[in-house]
C-alpha cells in the first residue's frame, strides 16, 4: 500500500501555531484519526476517513480523498485557503 500523494497539498493549521501541508492520503487519514482532531466527528468526518481508506486500497482516486479531507478541515476551521 503506497501513500497515494495528492497533486496539490492541503494546507492546514493543526495545533497551536502548527501550519502543515498534508500531501498524501496516508497523512490525511492519520490526521483524521488523531484524537486531537478539532472538528466534529460526524457523518462528514466518517465519510472522509472511509474515502481515504478506499483510496489506500485502490478503490477511489486521490482527488476524492483530497476533496473529502479539505471539506472536513474547512468545517473544523483549520483549512488554510
């Protein structure tokens, strides 16, 4: 299983003052699973996790994972646009 890189990284502010670029599906999945995820863990979050896992298994595209991750990051207020 590869990391499945994003064509364009997603920039977020995760933690106090920590700006990072999420550039792979693996990174996105790990952040979504992190106990410190600042957003709601509702249906959209669950869908984003599921999408990342499907991408890692080769059943979806990295564009799907990037879009799902960016959407929940926006909802959590950590997306840097």
